[in-house]
C-alpha cells in the first residue's frame, strides 16, 4: 500500500549521477512494505501471495517513475497501555526518482538585484495646539520618524 506510513513521506536528497560525477537532484520516498499476503488468482502458497503483493506495490510506484533502491528495517517505538512502550521493527521500501531541473532560456535570465533606496527624511510634523494651551505658535515641533540627524540646539 504506497504512502501508508506518513512519517516516511518523500524527501529531497542530492546524489551523484552516473554521468561524469555531476550532482543530480533526486527525490527519495519510503513506503511501508506489505504485511499481509493478498489473495491472487494462481498463487497458492503464502510466499507466492506475498510476492504478488510486493510486486504490485513495486509496479505501481515504477509506473509513476520511481526506481526501487533498497528495503530497510527500522525500529519504531510504540505506546502500550497508558505509560508503557515497546519497540517494533518496520520494513520500508525505499524508492528514488530524478527531479527534473527547470529549463532556463536567455529570455528567463535572472535579473540583477536592485539596490535598496533610502527614503528622503520627512518634514517635521507640526501638531495643532489644543485651545486650552494658548497660541498655535507655542506648539512644539516634533521630529519626523526616520534616520537620526543632528539638530541645532537653541540657547
């Protein structure tokens, strides 16, 4: 059953290609090996039924472009009861397939980076004076937000 074991979803990896030792991007996928031999016409023994189930999984993934790499048996800790745990072993079938590289033409060349622009400092903000404070000329001038700039000290 492909994709039955969710923690072993497909992951990306880099592997050396056979041509010239170049690095080629490959995708690796681990799927749980079948545990039960399915009934198949013509298969009489358990071994024949299990082989047919395993062949079915491999043919399904092979039709999608996956290449069989190996089978791994890995430990998996499972909970038993409320506080207990036990270690079981799960068998994974590992497959790989090359990841197609995006094709680039002269029209889709990577543009040169644009340098960031520095905004001009804004003029000081003059806030209206509340009527109870008196004249509007008495309102303080607040500095604009932005980069720090030296200011003259009135004496």
